[in-house]
């Protein structure tokens, strides 16, 4: 365990940020799974609706620094491509 006051604070701050990042990443993964499920069931309207929500969540994660911008762009590109294949 840390002895220095600043090291103890860093442990607490890191734990809080880790929980926040984990929650945001989990939400992004859930939204992507919803889009994939809609694509698998060939439901165009549901897929498009879920795509908008998923892109918004990915953009939020990117803006908060949880996800790198290129990773976010890649994920958006892949799910958009899958939805556009339905049309």
C-alpha cells in the first residue's frame, strides 16, 4: 500500500476513472450488439434507429477520452457498413 499522501490520492482517482471508463465502454459494446442483432434479424428500421444511438454513444466515449478517435471512427464505419448492406 502507498505511504505518500499523493500516491494514496492517485489510487483513489485511478479507481474512480477506471469505473467510469468501464461503464462507458460497456454501454458502447451494448449499443453495438443491438445494432448487430437488428442487422442479423434483417430489421432495417430497428437497425437504423439503433445505429443513431450507437454512433452517439461512440462519439461521447471518444470526446471523454475513453476511446481513441481512430478506434471510434473504425467502430462507426463498421456498424454503418453493416446497416447499409441491408438496404
